[in-house]
C-alpha cells in the first residue's frame, strides 16, 4: 500500500514527532463528505495517543468477528478462533473473505472498500478496521 | 503398482524417486492446465517424498495451517507447482527441490531463475488455485496467466444478488438479475466469480488494481464459449470519465473440471493469434506417478 502524508487533514493537529500515516487509495478530494465508504487505512506502527481511534480493539468486537468467521467457514466448536488467527489458516479463500466482510458490514452497519476488505488477513485486523469505521460513522 | 515400486526404491535408500517425465512446452496462446485430486493421493511415502521437495519456508507455511486436510492440500499445491515447472525444462535440467520462488512487487508469485542464468530457460508463467477437493496449476509461455477454481456446488451464504450488487459491476448485476431460477443464478454467479478472480490474478497487481465493480466480464454474443472483458470506468489523468472500453488484451476460458468444478483461465493476449479462442490442454496428474490427458474438458 502506498503511504502519503497529507498535511491538510485537520484532525491530526497537534501531532507528536511520530506522525500517523494515512494511506489514500485515491488521491482525489476526500474530505468533502464523511461517507464511510472512503478507503483509507491507518498504519498502526506509530500512533499518537491524541487521535480518537484506539489501538486496542474491544474484546467484544473480536468476539463478534470470530463468531461471524466461524459461521462463514462452518467451523466446529473446538476450532478456536482468536484475535491473531489468520483466515487462511482456517482454509478461507478470497470468496470466503468477501462473505465474511459482508457479514461484518451487516453486523456493524458499516461499508468497507473492497480493496481493504480483501486485505484483511486476521480477526484482529478485521476488528481494527471495523472500529475505525464505526468510530468514523458515529463521530 | 507404481506405488509399490517407489516404496522399494525408498527402502533401498535410493536417492531419487522415479524421475519426472519431461514435458513439451505450451505453444503461444495455449494454456496447460494440470490438476490433482487430493482424494487420489493417499500413500504416506509418496506424501513424505513430496514434503521433501518443499523449501523450509513452504514447510513452515504448511505447518501453520489448521487440520490435516488443509496441510495436505497445501503440500500438494506446492508439489504440483514445483514438479510441473521442473518438467518443462529441457533434459530435466532442473530439480524441483532447487526451484526458487519470489513475489513481484504486488505479491504475485513467480519463479526466481537467478541460479539458472546460463541455462536455456523458457519464459514460463504459472498460477495456481485450489479448493478442498481440487488443486490446479495453469502454465503458459510468454504471457501472464491467472486461474481460479470453485466447486460448482459451492453455496453462497448471502443472497446472490445482494452480493453482486455489493461487489460486481452494474452490467453483471443486470445479467444475474435476469436469471429466474435461483440455482442457475447461483451457478452464473460462481462462474463470474472465477472469471473475475482469474483476471485479477493474471493482472498480478493486487486487488486494488482492479476492484470487481470496475470491470465487466460477459460472454460474447456470437459464440457462447468466449468471454470478453469490459472496463466500466476508466480514470484518465484529467478527469473521471466513464467510458465503456472493451479490452482486447485479455483472453478468457471457462471450463468444467473433474465434473465438480468451474475453472476460469485468463491470459494476456499477444494479439498475434487473430482473435482465435484459447487452446487449453488439461491433464490430471499425480506427481511422479502418472498423468492422464483429459480430452473431454467441457468449455463453457
């Protein structure tokens, strides 16, 4: 993913020395509207505490995501799914991943850009993206 | 019969299993499709031999998968790629164990020929896809290839049209919504999925280069057996124009494999074949054991 630092984003002021990088999928004006189907991602490596989005995802989100994953992949109860579980480890292919995304969108009332959706590899990443989008929606 | 011969070889500590039988290269605009049915590969010594072909990182990836079936299929997939590519080299000059792989800048796997610079290496391209019950590898010469396979009976957990509206192009949604029978609609949805995936994989630039709703694949009016690609919107440098540009750069083929799967192939069209349809040679294989030419692959 290409990352570019956009200095015109007002919500990031004031920032500490470690800046957050936004990666814009399409470099056209994105802040005219607040639609949730904008696709941008936060790189988690450097995260100022002042930003509204939290690093640690809620356990509740992780559990809901895990439930949806288990349902989509028809997993049995003894097949454990945790935050770090990779979908591919469970045998999910790209069609499964997209179906999981649809399930997550329905559950949380959000919309994920397809490119972002297909790149989700773990439960943790799904939960992070969900919380990001939910936050943005309710902000 | 062949299996017992190999067990004997193993017991006598022979270094090799029977040699791989070499193969003639695909001709231009021809795709060779190789598939393995995992339920036909049961011999533990054969599987052990396969595992010895894998690189350490491949072995790691296999071991991370959950469950024996997933591990076995991943092992078979890597074996299929390594043995197939090795067989196309002249005079069996390449040991499948020694093949190295790398990813292009977008993550598409390709062969790394750095150790073979002085050999006469043909410009092979490959791509793999697999389901629970089928492992497939497509090979071409000179042109990029993408393949995707899906179980014909695969059930979509969401409503097919809702799924299409969310992810496919408007024209594709229109096409699917004209199909009255839900079962046929589901089948057409799956076929479209494999064709679209095959294209994105052939392109090799990652998912973001070709989101599913930015292109339409449809069957050509004249012959039901061919598919063409039309991009539904093209972003030019100056403006966001919407144009309907039908691409002549990519050739598609869709077929039924092993009576159970749809397989889509997409290759770059070198424009030299004058619009002729793609030739596909399909063979079922068990590496080191046998090949079977499938002459009756139904082109859809």
